[in-house]
C-alpha cells in the first residue's frame, strides 16, 4: 500500500478515525465509558440531534441554513401537549396534526425566504423568533404536563430492547441516504448546492428544490420535537432552544459543507456520534456545562475552518492545473 493510497483512505475515513480516538481517550480516562448501558445512553441522547441533522444537512446541501430547527421542536411539543389535553384525539392523530403544522410553518417560511431572495440565515433567524414567541404564547410561558402514557412511548419506549428514539433515528438516516443517493431529488439537491445558476439554466426549478430542503428540515425538527416532548413527558416552550448550534456542528463535522454541494449521510451519522460522544464523555468526567459549550463552539469553528481551507486549496489546485493548458493553447 503506497503513500497516496494511505493518504486517500485517511481522508475518506477521517471522521471515523476522529470518533475512535475520542472514544479511546474517554475510555482511558474513565472505564464507565465502555459500558453497554452508556453506549445506549449516547444513542438515545443523539436521537433528536441526528433526526434534526438529517433535515439540516439537506438545507445546508443547497447552500442554505435553518436556524429555526431548535424552537420548532419546542412548538411541536407544546401543540402536542395541548391537543392531548384538550381534544381527546388518538395519539397518532395528534402527532400527525403537530407534524403537519410544523411542516406548513416550514413551507411558508421557505417560500418567504426563497421568493423574496433574502439570505436564509436572516430569514430563518426571524422565523426562529416568531416560532419561539408563539410557543410561549400558546403555552402561557409554562410547561404543559398532559402527556399520556401512549404518547410517552415514542420517547421512552423500546422495540426488541432498542429505544424507540434510536429506531426512529436509524429510519431517518436510511431515508436520508436513499433520498440523497438514489433519487432524482437528491441529485437536484447536490446540483443546486454546487452551482445554482448552472442548475437553473439546465431546466431544474431551483426555488422548488430550496423550498423542499427547508420544509423537510422543519419536518425533521418536528419529529425530533415529538420525541423531546415524550421524553420530558411535557410540552415545554423552551424545548430545543439553542440545539440548532449542535445540529449545525454535527453536520459540519460530518462532512456537510457550509458552502453547500457536499454531503455524505454515513459521514453525517458519524458526525452526530462525535458530538454525542464528546458531550457524554465530558459529562462523565465532570466537565462543567459551560466548558462543554466552549468545546462545542471550538469544534464548530475548527470544522468550518477545515472546510473552507479544503475548498480554497481545491480551487487553487484547479487554477494551477488549468493555467499551463491555457498558456499552451495561446
């Protein structure tokens, strides 16, 4: 195996190598890290993060960003808790209504952002404040404790010994993998993120693709909100607040380019696990929550920095390769 092959394999599996090194470090620092129960706990903890990350990855893939993914979880939980308390509807119907509401909000927000041409970061930030305020108004500023035992199952139950949130997470990663790698829509998402103008000239409706990506991101956040509500046994208006930064960090660490056009679902899953393992390991070691926030911020800055560095380096290499050819033609 030559040096070039080793370098290529290292680049390809870099996120896996980083995950293994982090696991080894925390395992050496505390043997409790290696217990089966702890690994199940990590998977349960990252379930909501991972589900939201699948949607955020699609949004970032087209060069956009959705800063409302966190507060949508809180609004979904509040809507569910109120419907369970006041309507007596079956749990499945309540979940469906909450998800429809969350998706409609996402669609309206996406249409406003795309059709007006405003930057996605600014538009989604405004939507974030609107949704967060609406959640507090609807809930009266207080948690709503009216979640039935059946509703709690999606957040606290298990299937064949596997926590339901983990099962839902795996289902969403499979959906994300099929969507991005096996469908025309997935190819359109990559095309828009790589070169939106060229994609538009080829006849693809770029606006429609961007609206889908943003709406799907909101739908995924709604599902994560259902699990959060069931796990806490209450609809909390502040549920999910601030989680958008963890979602973005998981995406970037998992290889989703901050500039769009690049995403690998398998690497994304590894990125989610890296954030989960870091959080779990630091908690086991007794690291302050504030220092954990600092560490996650540094991880995000480092990951984005590497992404921009690699992009710039590739552009420079391409320019250097094309320059001699242009001179030869001249």
